C-alpha cells in the first residue's frame, strides 16, 4: 500500500477519535451539569494508559468501532438520557486506542516504511481536523452528525489493519511488553504535577463554555482547535523560555479569558497551547538529560496520564462542592504554584 495512503488512513483515524471525544464531552455536559460526572469522562479516557493491556491491533480496532457505534446510539436517543452511555462509550474507545495505537504505529513504521516524523505529523494534523470538525459539524447535525462522521473517519483504517496483519500478524514484538512494563514502573513527579494542572482545566472546559461563557459546541470546538494550533506551532517557533515563565504566562492567559469575549477569548488559547507545549518539551528533556528522548516522552506521557486522571476527578469534585465559578481561582493558584515548584523538580539529577 502506498505510503501516503497509509499516513492518510492513520491521520483519519486520529481525527475520528478526537472528534468522538470532543463530541461526547459536549454531549455529556448537556446531559448533566454535575462537574464531578463531567470530570469522570476524561478520567476514563486516560485510565487505559495506566493499565498493562495487551497490544492487539485488530482487537483494538474492533473495540474502537463498537464504542463509536454505541456513542452513535446515544446521540440518536436510543439509550435515553442516562450518563452511563457516554461514559461507557468513551471508556471502550480509550481501551481500543490503548490496544491498537502503539503496535499500529510500530508496524506502519516497520512494514509500511512510514517515517516516525511523518506519523507524528499525521497524528497532529488528524487531531486538529477532529477538533475543527467538532465545531463545524455541530450546527449542521449536532452529536448525531459528529459521531456518525467519527465512524466514517475510522473506516479507512480497516483495510490498513487487514493488510498489516497479513504481513506481521497480530502479536507484539518479542520482549516489547516486558520492556514496556519495566519502563512504565517509573513516574516523573513533574509530569504528574503538570498532568494535574491540565487534567483539572480541560475536564471542566465543556461545562465552562456552556455555563459560564454561554457558548455552544461550535465555540468549544474552536477553543480546542486554537489550543491544538498553538501546540503544533511550538516546535516551529523554536522558543526557549525560563522554566517558571510558561506557567505564569498560562495563568495570565486564563485571567485574560475572563475579560475578553468572543473570538478574542478563543484566540487566547493559541498562545496557551504554545506555552503548554514548551512546558512539556522542557519536562521531557529534564526526565533524563543524558537519556533517550523518546523514552523520556513515554515516561512523561504515563506520568501526565496519572496526573490528568487525578486532576480531572479532583477538580470535578472541588467544583461539585464549591461551584463551577469558584474553581477558576483554584486553577489559577495551581498554575502559579506550578511555576514555583516545577522548576525545582526539573533540575538535572546526579
């Protein structure tokens, strides 16, 4: 299969998964105003990253497809207005992604001869498209069109999965699971803390846009797209900032969103995403300055996933108790505290 077609199918699947998560997060925020329940959804999306699940491409693809069909049934109103449908659908989608993503990427690189850089760029482009579609499809057909489109975006991956399985089988590379489990035992304190920050912030973003900003899913999707654009542009800009500055500037951007309305508030998430990416990059290098950068990223991803799970549940619980509006000052204090604490955790170890 032509390399460009492989990359396109991979990117399309990333767009479909991102679209499904964004559409479901907005759907859930309309089913219940509970911050805690809304915080459970990103926690379920993150939890499989922390579990020692097997690597099975075909099984993972089937689970993803079934999860999207379940979410489509929720959007069509076939399962009533219970919050259990969206939560179960996202949990299954996250499990499917965990089963298939890493071995699929490895086989695309090995058997499909797709460069790792091209796969990463394709994934970033797919996620951007998914966030943009979250915004653009909502006015046309709401969650039904969004989730139906997510199913369509996943379908090009089917022949790719079949072709790769014929070449390589559906088994993980010998020794890779054991090596990964050993790697996964380590956690990076800075990654956990940063995951707490972003997990708490984005867990309540749909509710915040809906209730506090009186916006709709179009606004929500544009905010996510602006954030993704900022993250994508961080490497191109090649910025280097003092360790504390990204967190202090992110806190300032959050404050600015309370005083700027409309497109201005949306555009503020471009520099916010850029600052978040710069903070991530500094953390990845600081995990082990003399070590392999890809291994550093893997360890940081696992640590951030744990922090994100705790942050989304913790901030959901806090907002449940003190109210959604009262959670913003706490988030600002968290970013300011991170500016003071994270640089200490990022000092090279002897």
